[in-house]
C-alpha cells in the first residue's frame, strides 16, 4: 500500500507540474521574443492571447487559470493512476483464479 500512495502522489505532482511548466515556458519564450526587434508585436500579441485564454479558466485572473488547468490535470492523472492500480490488481487476481499455480 505505501508504494501505491507514493505512486499516486508522484503522478499527481507530475500531472500538475507538466501543464504549469509548459504554459510558463511558452509565456517566457513569447516574452523573450518580444525583445527581439521585428518580433516585438508577435511576442506581445502571443502573450496577451495566452493571458486571455488563461483568464477564461481563472475567472479573469491568468494566474488562477494556470492553477485551475494544473489542478484539473492533476485530478485526471490521479484518476488514471487509480484505474491502472485497479486494473493491475484485477488482472493479477484473474490470472490466479484461472488455475495458475505459484
């Protein structure tokens, strides 16, 4: 049971951090592009578009939107891990019930 809890905790943490870091990396890249002459408009437009997208999920606040997306992905990752644990247990039990001697 402790291995299951560690697996569930790590899956949830990675599932939360992956979209948060990805969105953060995109925002930092676009902000960096906006300092290059000739690409300033594209970088600023990209940042404002992503902030608008995140504001939809965060009730007007982009930071809250990032956390909402991260939390949702963490819940989905935890559910997948729970399903995987259930399937492993049921398949392992199913093989023993078919007459496999150990």
